[in-house]
């Protein structure tokens, strides 16, 4: 078993710890939480030891890897510290807030010969795997354009001072919560972005950081992505790739928190639309187990570092574009 410490036991840490109980590959040895008293009941219920200090698990020889579920601006420094302590790292999204920081994180990972994995579990959804394989196979022809949407109204009940609603931790409104998953999938299809234009507005809620985000990404190797993320409308999850010989769309039936599966639709030139239903599948766990497989040398982690860098480079440009209301060139 691959022994990890889960760091940050809030919404997502509390989702991941019980999931890992089901795994035959990866085991939670400790949890790290600054508000240790606040998770005492949770730790008892799941029989895990709480340590309040991140440095304690970095110095613990039993811990082979860390799973970071902390606020966004802490990620880069925590990745670097963990890598320098020889620990493999699974980090929740976004890996970093700037290109310079993701390069710093990946340098520390590679200098210390450890593995980096990222919480983009949409890549592990069975219909997304099928859609991506179809696009890569060439059967749909040349990819032209992506249309994708990840919207929800979960944040409407958050306290106004929650870190997730701050301009520092979450620039461009919904971008770091949901838009980043769509950007990651788009980079998976088209590679490095060239230019972006992002517009964020506060149209339907009290969320002063913005609740309605529209993005146009233009990619170096051709193709666009039209990404939509809202925080003031009920859940929607959709990812579609339009190509010269056909198109493919994955639509979530429900919010991933209470999954009911997906619908995959394909259409080929001259043919009829085909619709395929997918039952719910444990994609968050699949991602974490892919991390364990990579750390223990069984298989490479499926998201290449070049795509991690391309995603954060485009993310930084989106932040700048939303702030300046202008088209921004993506650094490379
Ligand atoms: N992949 C997904 O679909 C998904 C879903 C939800 C959240 N997330 C990501 O998970 C991360 C956490 O989000 P959340 O919604 O769980 O936030 P949260 O505020 O609910 O939880 C964060 C927790 O981290 C703790 N914390 C803060 N600094 C710490 C530190 N230095 N050491 C230890 N604990 C610390 C806080 O006390 C809090 O309990 C974010 O990166 C977020 O984007 C990913």
C-alpha cells in the first residue's frame, strides 16, 4: 500500500479520505489540518490521526506521498516543500496560479525524482476517456472547436468571507472552481494556448468576484475552446469537441457530488446521432490510484507535465484578460 497524508480537511479533503478507504492501492496514514479541533469527529469516524503541522508529515518516513486539498495560493509552496522532502505529490487544482509558479513546482518535482499528479478527475470519467480516445484516433477528423460548460449554484450559500470567493484565491469568478477543469480538457485536445479573451460579470448573485464567466481560448496548433462557467445557475456539465468528420459530446446527468452518470453523444458525417448512457464511475478514486501507480512505478501518470504547464499558463492569461478586459497572449 502507498501511504499518504491528506492535507486540508475541508469539503474536498472530507470527500477524498472516505474514498481512499475503498482503495487497495493507496492508504491514508495521517491527515493534516490547521483547524484540528474542527475535524476531531471526522478523524475519529475514519480512524485517522490528525497532525496540525504540514512539516510533521514531511519529516515522517512512513509517509510516501501527500494529497494537497488546501486553498489555491498555498499549492506551489506545498508542492515544492513536499518534493524537497522526497514525497510524491497529488495536488488539487489549480496546481499554481502563475506559469512561473508551476515551473517552480515542476522543477522541484523533477529535481527530487518524485511524481506530480493533479485533481483533474474529469479526465478519468469513462465517457471523457472514450471521447478523448475517439478524437485522438482521427475517426472524427481534424478537431476544430470545443464548447464546454461547468456551472453550479453551490457557492451561493458560502459566507461572503470564504477564501473561495476572494479575488486573491479565485480570480475570474468561477475559473479556479470549475472553469479550470474545462481548460484542462481543452489543453488535452489542442495543447498549448496562444491567446485568450475572458469576460467575468456579476449578473445573478451576491458573489462580488463574479458569477458569470465566458472565455475564448485560441490554441497554437489551431482550434478554439469556448468555455462557460457560471455560479448563479443550476448545475450543468458539458464537454463537446467538433471535428471535420463528426463531433462528440459528454453531458453529466447530475452534479458529480451525487453522480447519476453521463450521456455520450456522437455524430458522424452523413450518419445519425448515437447516444450512449454511462453509469456513475469512481473517477476521483481512479485519479488518486493513477497517482499511486505512477509513484510506485507501475504506470506513468496519464497527464503529462507539459499539459500541466500549458493549463496554468493559459489560466494566468485568463486571470489577466478578465482583469484588463483585453485579449492576452499566453506565455510560453
Ligand atoms: N477536483 C475537484 O473537483 C475539487 C472539488 C472541490 C475542491 N477542490 C479543490 O480542493 C482544494 C480545497 O478546497 P475545499 O473546497 O475543500 O476548501 P475548504 O475551505 O473546504 O477546505 C480547505 C481546508 O484546508 C485547511 N487548511 C488551510 N491551510 C492549511 C494548511 N496549511 N495545512 C493544513 N490544512 C490547511 C482549512 O482549514 C480547510 O479545512 C482546492 O484546491 C479546491 O479547488 C477540488
